[in-house]
C-alpha cells in the first residue's frame, strides 16, 4: 500500500539528506544552459519558471506535456497522462547520473527547474495519492535569504549538490527574491518497497 510506504519516509522527518552527491553542480548548470534550451514550465501561468526535461514520454525535450500541468493538459486534450508515463531518458539525463542512477528504474517525471528572479511556486501540496515521492537536489542559488523554500512554517536550508527527501505532500512554496536564477533537480520516484528501501539504506545520518 503506497500510504504505508510513504509513511516510512515521512516518519524520518519532513526533509533529510541522502548519501548521494552531484559533484560540481554549478559547473553542470553552466553546461546544460549552454547545451540545451529551457522551456516554459506550465506556460498557462504568467510566472517566470522554466524547465529542462530529464525524462519524458519519448525522450523529447519539448516539455510537452511533462512540464505542463498534467491535470490541465489532460482536461484540454482528453488524455490521461500520469507521472509514471514519463520514463524515457532525454539527452540531458546523463549529466545527473550520480544522483539519478540509484533510482533509475523507479523514476517517473523528472526535470530541472529554473526560477528566474521573481519566479515562484505558490503554496500547494503535491500528489496526495502517494503514488510517488519527491527527491530534490538543490543545484545553484537555493538558500535564504535570496531564495526561500518554505515547508509548512519552516524555511529550509540546503547543501547544493546533495540529494534530499522532501515531504511535499505537506504545504510548501518557493520564491526567488534574488537577482539570479535558482536551479533545482526534481525527481518523482515511484513509491514502493524497493524505492523506500533504497532511501532508508542511503540516509546520511543513521
């Protein structure tokens, strides 16, 4: 049962680090900015947010529909896409294998988020069906006071390049108050016995 598996993760804390590290995240950000084109994240919203697909329906990096709101896209196009439909690796995927590989056969929709100055995600909760959980790697310009990631009533602090579990079923929001873009790797991981065991065996502090 997904709820039972998710509860195993949530019992350990609202967010915590794992023993997976992406070396030189700033250098990787510079490389992917030069090599690939970021596209609008949920272009229906007039918010300065961009994305780069690491997995998609067919390996495409168009962002359609994986960087859109699946709920709104499905309603508009009479489709029924869900997180688990986006598993084909894109050309940008290999730059992040240090943190993606341990969960490679468990990844759903996975991408890089870029919040330009003033970009934000308003208060919300992620998939409450608990079919997947969120792993996040802060890549560049991700900490207060410039950038605030708020989980419930706490502003989080991160070490860039480190893989974190974040309980995004709880209310959270992000705001970039700096003059530079903020970059994040967001992984949607299938919530099952195998993925939970991988997290539990990889805790930074046991």
